[in-house]
C-alpha cells in the first residue's frame, strides 16, 4: 500500500540552524500517528513540509506517492485541497461566523452547491458538538469551542489526510477530551489518516487507548483496554532525528534514558 506520507532522509535547516538531520518515517493509510518531541524540535516544520509550505534541503517527501518536495505550486494547491490542517496558531477568520469559517473551503474553493455546503457545515458542526453555534462569531466562543471550530473546518471537505498541530494544548482536561473524542471518531468511524503533533502526553495516551463505536445509531467512545488496540503509532523527534517509533506500550515501557526522562517530566505518576 502506498504510504499516506513518507519522509526519506529529509534534512532541513534555516540558514545555519539545522532543524531536521535526516529523518525517515512513513504514515500508513488509514492509520493515526502521534508525533511527540521537545518545543522547537521541528514538529510544526514537519507538517509544513508535508503541505509543501517549506521545501527540504535534501531527501524526499511523498504524499500518497506523489513527490511534494519538488511539486509545483499549482499541483500543491490541488494536493492541499485533500488535506485538513489545524495549525498550531489556529487562525480562525474573526470577521466570519462559525458556519462561514467551517464551510470556507466549500463556499470559496469548491463548486459544491450552496445548499449542499450548508448541509455539510451543519453536519460537521453537529459532529463537534457545536450544532447550535453556526451563527456565532469566533470571539463569542470559548477557547475549546474555537479549537473545535478549527477542527471542524479542517474536516469539512472530507480530507483523506488530517494534520493536527497541538490541538489540545492550553485546554482544560474535560474540554481537551471532547476534542480528543472528535479525533478518535474521525479515526475509527471515518477512516481518516492522521498525523497528530502534541505536547500533551495525557491526550496522546487517551487517543491511543480509546476507540469510537456506533451502537444503535449512537456514537460511543469506549476504553480500548489494551494500549495497542487502537493501533496508534508514536514517533518521537529528538535532536533532528526520529528517536523512537512504535506503540504506546512500547513507548511507556522504553528503557531509553531520553524517553524515560521526557515521559517522567510530562506524565503524571501512573
Ligand atoms: N520561519 C522560521 N524562520 C526561522 N526559524 C524558524 C521558523 N519557523 C521555525 N523556526 C525554528 O525552527 C525550529 C523548529 O520549529 P518548529 O516550529 O517546527 O518547532 P516545534 O517542534 O513545532 O515546537 P513547538 O512544540 O514549540 O511548537 C525552531 O528552532 C524554530 O525557532
Ligand atoms: Mg510547533
């Protein structure tokens, strides 16, 4: 199967500030990968390289088998149309309503009939629990609600690949979990491939240990028990390299000194 995303020996620097020192990894289609690593390590750069917003100094990057590191701007625009991205900065358009934000691509960048776009926006807002909020302005929402709007916007055009940058940082644990639940639903019910950058080990662990199921038409989030059950893969970026790649249980059980220290400092004592 062609990987959804594949990096092969990618190097990237801003002038003499080296960020990536030859990284290779792949994201299988239909999978969820969680990318962890220290602040300033290059996680957001990796997502921006996937979108072709930056170009690597060497190495190759493919999305669904297509080379993005050498792709022309026009093809990149087409490629990005099928990628949902929640940027870390999460810029919503403050002068547009929630519904206009969520449907932006559908209204502005597709030839979808307006009624159909409206219906999709209503559906997706319901999906993130904001069905009643379409006519509000972003400034009239809480931080967690704004994040859910950003997620809804990324999902609205049914992208096959979702890139999430620090979607839950700064949220209280209950609101973070409502966002996590949406991510779990997308993975398990919609089969979306995702690459999720986070600092929140707690959220990463929650996503790796829960799954969504549909029972009598209603969606439930249940504990998967075994940490490998959801099939989530972890990648840890450290000193410009992929320092670890594996399951949640392999990560938690690792004897690697850097990982032990990193997890010790970020995990509650569980
Ligand atoms: N536009 C830019 N110009 C110059 N340096 C940059 C630019 N963007 C990022 N950097 C630098 O590249 C490095 C990697 O940045 P990046 O944003 O990928 O980090 P990150 O892993 O996402 O960190 P965080 O967890 O804090 O979001 C950092 O040292 C940062 O200062
Ligand atoms: Mg970042």
